[in-house]
């Protein structure tokens, strides 16, 4: 799992991620089951398989507030018509591929609102593929500083 970049907007930020899973000692049947699970949409298990977790992400902000993407397979997206309680984190815009010996994926985490200054902890977990909860610290102060250079291309809704 790797953080590739962060894009800052006036309302939040998008963190670009990539991941690689290499085949271990799995026989062809077990690898095929993992391959299918990797590309399955939605949180449920495939027929005849037990799912430990989906790919999950979380954030912890400097003030101690937390958010989680919940249980998602890769590339899952949950839309909501009403504005959610901040903070929120959503995995979207993913893709992936794979073959006989490895699986690769990419996705973007949308974090809303723009995180405050201080340490922002980004967490990932995917027990089905041997990834225990792990984290990396991003610098919320640098994200905030980058946001000062954001140029608005159109006015906010309701402004003249």
C-alpha cells in the first residue's frame, strides 16, 4: 500500500493510493478465490467464501476526531444525498488489474472537510490479503498551507 500524492481543494483533499498483492504459497484454487474477492464489488463474500474484511480506510485528525470508509471492497462508493457529519472519508475512482502472480489496484480517498493543521493519521486494513491495520502520518499543516493557493474557478452555490 502506498500513498502516491495528495491533491488539495478548498473543501477537502484527495489522496491517491496504490496497492500491490503478490501471490504467495496459494494453490491455483486459493489464488483464484483471492483474485475474485479482489475484484468483487460490495461488502459481501463470494459464494462459498468467508470474507474477513473488505478494504478499509480511516483517518484520525489532530483533534482526535475519526472517520472510516467502512467495509468496502476496492472501488466501492457510497453516495449520500444529504451532507454527512464531518469528517468523512470515501474511497472512489479506483481501478486494478492482475494475473497469475500479482494483483494491483489504485484508488482515491476523498477527505472532507479539509483536515486541520497538525498530524493527520491515515489508516488502512485488509485482513483478507494479510494487511493488518497500518498507518502513515500526513502533515495537515502542509495540506492547509497548500489550500491557501487554491484558485476558485467558479463561485460557490448561492453566491452571485
